[in-house]
């Protein structure tokens, strides 16, 4: 009888431990178990009489829903209606005021003003404003200033209120000694600047990003290979309504900041661990010659980050969680971080904007050329 009671007690304890373990895992987010969402292409802008895409670079969604594209191949900026019909060419290659002189970044001010930024030791910004009669944009003026304190400034996002989030790169900091044996991560300084590059807030945030790996080829040429696969990184994205987010993929954390740069909300994702396989590495390194892959394979993470990129729209977060042979894996969350479902986009899609259930991408098909796609997620 005593042996029977002991055996029964052991069984009861085992059941309790098992149940306890199950309850602890109830909130673990397993991407593979999420329901599949239906996603439709509702607009595709392809080659036409008015539009011959070259090398598409940036996509901006204007306040009226129209689409603005920068094209480095043709060195122009093109404007389309929300349904994809051609409107006008906003700017073209040239040396005059408002003409495009060299590779540039097209920045959305979120105030129906377009900024064209040129990079270098002389900071120049061309400002384009909306013509309400013609409902398109025209060049108004340029702003220039010298880079201060020997730093390069790269505008990233529109900031709450006035100004723009910018990444500062210190030219005095030499990475020569660590170029061929860099640490896994580096910190990038984020501040806020005005249109002409004047620093309004210095060192507001430090974002973690993987270091690029370089190799020295025959003849002494130094070639960047890129960052090792599956390393985590931090992302800063404008949310609108005087808010923005910093998403830390290594910590599974999305922080929502207000216009005073205080954390208003924090979402913690408890994602089921996913191991990196040989097939995963093969896919990520498929475009790098085999003789140069060894260094990147050695430095790659053995565990996939919780997400590789994030976008935000009104009541939703859109996570890119992986990229495999089937395409880009996406997961949709509510603003509270509750999962809704998953879907897959094409390998060729580069997501630019997520707004009102719609995803705007630059579709870069190596065989058929570049186009613009607008997807709608059926929720």
C-alpha cells in the first residue's frame, strides 16, 4: 500500500509539473501556428509609355495617397496617382536648381514636402512643395551647410514636431584595425537635425547594428561582404501622431516613444526559439561567391532573431520574421502585440510603406526588371 501511495504521489507531481510547464508556455509566440492571411496585389506599376523603370530607390506615399518614386537608374523622381496612373516627372538629371546631380536620398517630411538630400562634406537639401492647383510637387529652394565636427549626417525619418531623425557618422573614428576582425555589433548615434543639417538634438539614441565584414582581395582591394546572417539589429520608425518606435529584434522588444522622447508603451514578444539551418545559411549567402562565404558563416548567429524588420500603421505592427526559399515571411500584430496571422511576400519585394492594411513595395525582379506593387492584407 505504501509503495502504491508513493507511486501515485509521483504521478500526481509529474502531472502538476507538466501542467505548470504548459501554462508557462501559453504566451510563447510560435509563428508557424498562426493562421494564414490572404494578401492581394491591388496595384502594380510596370513599364509603360510614360514610365521606364531603371533602378528604383525610394517610395513615398503622399498625404492624398499618391505614390512618389525615386529612380537612380534614370536619375529622376516620378509621381503616380493612388491607382498607379502616371502623373508627372517631378525632377530629372541636371546641374541646375532643382535638378538631380548625383545619387541622392528622397525623404518624406510627413508634411506634404519632399526633401532630396545629397551626401558629402557639404550638406545640401533640395525642397519640393505641393502645387495645390496641379496636385503635384515642384522645386522651391535649396539649403546648404558645412558638416560640423567632422561628421557625416544621414537623415533617416521624420521626427515628431519639427526636424528629422538622423544618423551621425564620425569621420575621425577609423575602423581600419578592426575592419578584418570586427566585433559583432557597433552602436549608431541617432539625433535630430533640421532641413539644412543643423543639429537640434545630439545623441538622442544609440542603436545596435551588426558590423560589416570586409575581405582583402588580390592586389590589395578591400571588398565589403555585408553583415553576417541572422544577427539582430535595432530599427527606428516614425509612427505619426507625434510618436515613433524603436524595435529591438535581439530583445523581442518594441518601444513606443512620444514627442518628448519618453517611452509611452513597451511590447515584449516571447517568440519560440528558431534554429538556423544549413539551408537557411545557403539561402542567405546565395549571392556571395563560395570562396568568400566562410567568414560570414563563422560569424552567423545560430538562432534567428525575433524579427528582421518592422513597420507600423495605425493599429498594427508588421514584422518581417524570416526569408527562405518560399519568400519573405511576414507576421501581423495588433498595436498591443497580439498576433493576427502570417503571410508570405515575394523575394523581390522591398517594403517601403505600410498604411491602412496596404503594403507598398519596390518589386525588383532580376529577370523582368523593377516595378511598384501595392498589396492589401485582408484582416
